[in-house]
């Protein structure tokens, strides 16, 4: 059975497709080096339409207005271009309020499709553009450490990683944030204080990588201008030892935080990349995995949520409390205890 993967990698080749939601314009070329926050492509997602009442503006009847309309369907207009007129001693005219394309012109009116603010796609990670994907996007490649999370607020930033988490179960407080952290990506523990998120905005920070967050703070975290990534999820959950060791030894390293929203259909998920030049060849992590004996897994839900363990056996049609029947794995945790868990509650950790 194919398994979802969570990556906690100290060093790997990271290769990411960055795609627009629809065809657009690429702003980079193959071989170009990009930063995580560079805009690499853009497209117009939501065109806006303006209906200009030319007859009323020129104070003419609909029939008389036709001779003064100076544009035709498919004409491209710049802001300020004359749409109709001039008329009368006052030289009354109608001008395009914004750049756009004429869709319809007649019966005393002109319909404009205006140019809206484009959707801009950022690189997400620093690296080299190794492939162009038509008008949809690019493939970017870099080398470094990679830590994936379970939730992100959709923002992207880059900065120096500042480690304030002194233990895996640390509570992040206002006393842990000061002006020396301004412009950095902070790695902390559990946050349950609204004032901490407010301070992150005021300093401002470039990002927050938290072990977990109080569920009541979700609306605030979603609106922060800096990216926020949760490693374990909502509610109090200690950071797993693999991630804590990796990040606690990475203080003052350059980092790129892409806190994109997790999408199980596309495979995208929030992640922190720590670029690092490495001599020789570095292998790319596998794209797929299966549940197998001796695989390390992370528990996603239930009493053991966030814990890491090893599969010691697999079993089909295990019946769980409540009547659920599911394929299951017997998982041994670090304390030596074992438990059968549904495969749907597990990620393979690589």
C-alpha cells in the first residue's frame, strides 16, 4: 500500500515544481539562480469588467452617441485613452479609467475587460531553475536540509533561522521574543498566547516554525503577514526528537520557509529548507513509499499524534474500538511500547 511521506532530511537534493494555477508568463529562464521570494511567473486569474455609460456621460441620446464612440471590440486601451468624444463646446469626452480590452461597444455603452493585479508565483526555495514547464511554471533544484510540516498559513519568506526552543516541549512566551530576532525565522515550541503572535507581527519576524499551536489561535495565525508552519499540529504536542535535533543545531543558518497549505491531492505541503552547498553528488529523496516492516512512521492522529515509531508488523482487517475495520501496522515507540494503528493515521518518515 502506497504511503504518504514526511521528509526530515539533514541533507538531500530538493527538486520542486512550481506551477501557476493556469497558463501565464514566466519571468525566469533556464539556468537562472533564484531566491525563495523571487517572483518567477504571473498570470491574471480574475479579470474585472467595467461598463461605461457613454451616452449619459456625453449627455446624448443612444442613437447620437454611436458616431462619437472611437473604439471597437478587441481594441487595447491604456488608462486615459479616449473612448468617446469630444462633444459640444465643453469638449466632453469619456476616457478609459484603467488599462483594458474592449469587449463590446454600442448602444451608448462600452464594456471593458480591465487588467487586474496579477497572481504572482514565488520560487518558494532558493536554487537554480533546471526546467521550464511551458507557460505553467518551472522546476527549481537546490541542496540542503528539508523539514516538512503539517500546517501552513500560505506565506513565503526567507531569512536567518533563530533557534529559541530550548527543549522539545518548550512553551513559547513573550520573553523569548525581542528586537534581536527582527528579520529572522524563529524556531519555537508550543504557542498558546495571542500576544506572542502579535509580537511576531510587530517586530517583524520573517517567519515562525512552531512545534504546535493552540487551536484557538488559528484565525490569527492565518492572517499573519509572515509565514507560519506547524511541525506537529494543533493543541499541545512536543516536537519529535528528529526535527528538534536537526533544527536546534541549525541556529543562524540561512533558511527559506514556504508555508503553503497542505494538499494531499497535489502532494504540496509546508516546508522549511536550509540550503547547504555539498561536495559530490547528493541523492534526491524518494517520491513514493510503501508501508513496510522496519519503516519509521509518524502518527498523525489519536493519543500518539506526533510520535515517531517503527513498524514491526502489518495486519489486514484489524478491528479497532468503535467498530472501525482497517489495515493496520503494529508500531513500536521509543519507550518500547507497541500498538496497532490504522495505516490511514500514519506517514512514512524519510
